[in-house]
C-alpha cells in the first residue's frame, strides 16, 4: 500500500498492512532540512523541500502545509511578529479587532491574492506535484475559536463569551466562512486532507464549547468534507472536558494532545472513530529512548484500538533524536 492508500483505508475502516504514520513536523522538518524557520514559514518552496525530506527520511504517509497559525490573520491585516528561527506570532496587544465594531468592516480575504494564504495554497500545489500520488497532502486551516482568538486577543475573547454572546457568534460565523474558502482553495490545489487546528478551544469548559464552538466546528468540517476530502481535527492542550463534543464534530480523524488519554477519548466517542496521537512530544518522544517510545506507543495503541493512526500528541519537537522517530516508524510498521 502507498501511504495515501493506507490512510484512506484506515479512515474507511478497511484493513491496512500497517498503521498509518502522521506526526506533525514543522520546526523538526526545518531543522532536518537545515533551514531557518523564518524561511520555512515564508516560502512554500522551502516548506515543500523540508516536508518531502522528512517524509522520505522517516517513512511518513503524508506531508503537510502547516507552519503557523498566523496566515489568515496576517492577510486580514493583523500585526504579526517575525523571528529568525521561530514561528511567527500574533501581537495580541495590537489585536486587529481591539474594537468590536471593526468586525463589520472586515472582508473575507482572497486566498489567491498575494499573501500568506496563497503561499500555503502554493505549498499544497507543489507538495501534490512532488509526492501527492503516493502520500496524503494535508492542507490546514484554523478553527473558529483559535481564529477568533487571533483576531480579538485570547484574553478579550474569553470575556466576550460572557459579555457579548451575539458578537462571539458573529465573529465565529465570519471565521467559518473564511476558513471554508481557504480550505476550498487548498483542495483545488491538490490537498487530499484538511487539518483544522482549534487550539484555543481547550481553554474553555464543556458548556461554552457545546454552545459556541461545537456548532461552528461541525459546520466548518461538514463544509470541508463536502469538498470531497477527509478532515483531521487537532485541539492542543487538555481536552478531557470537551472530548465527547470533539467526537461529534464529524472529523474523520480526532488528533489528541498528550494530556487527554486515548482510552478516555475512545470511551467518549462513537465506535470506529479514528484517533491519532498522543505520545508526549517532549517528555516521551524527544527525551525518551527508542525502547521507551515503542512502549508508550504500544500503550496508545492498546487504549485506542484498531481505529488508530500513529503520531505524537502535538508537533514533534526540534531536537528530537532521529532514533526515536525511527522507533515510532518501526512501531507503526509492527501493527495494523
């Protein structure tokens, strides 16, 4: 089976020769390729070279255009701070929507116009040309809570949930419409899966998640799946309180961070829901040994069952020993 075949078969509940391997690599990929992260995040050609190199080196079944959460916000005019060898960051003290009235003046950005969104679309296009016949090519968009936090400022958004629910609903609606179009552009460029990252959603409780975030994630994911590709949902952090809702989003893959046990998620979700993760990327993957990595992954597999894709709880950390990623690949090839 090719990596692409392997992932798609797992999502259909069909037998695979071994477990799909889909760890997120961004800074690790740049390090492997010997490039500054500033260049990786700015230039789709650098990103593509690094993603193909890391997938070839460790036998990954996919490549990804993910780099940072600031692309959409940047094209909307948000203040972004750049660093030589770290991911760019939203400047929260200069939030684009520091005043709520500004939302009415925002216009959906065009992913084909010059900007950082188009650079991701071009990364997808180039990845599809170079490796899309045999590997899944993953595009990426921000989820409604994460994107809204980028535009409003995360602390301010947390107050908005209580102070102005209609504004939150209007802001989430804007972000969903924007991300559907961004996903569409990536699918048209050759993406065969779209990742949705909604990190800020782990910072709210189950009541607020169910009321505001879940309906918008469902709407976003349904719209992306209607484009003809599966969806991977990743929410960084401790999602124990919202994991049942995550299983109701309609995402084909629920990608869990290390604070949420796979067994807990398995009990909270429908039978057959594909889970991905969730070895701790620092304490267990970077700082472990090949033997300990394989042991932790064996426990992940035991808790998740057969509907499982091998990967880390979040991004593979820069400085992770190559032998430890080789151990992850070896484990994936030992199970199906």
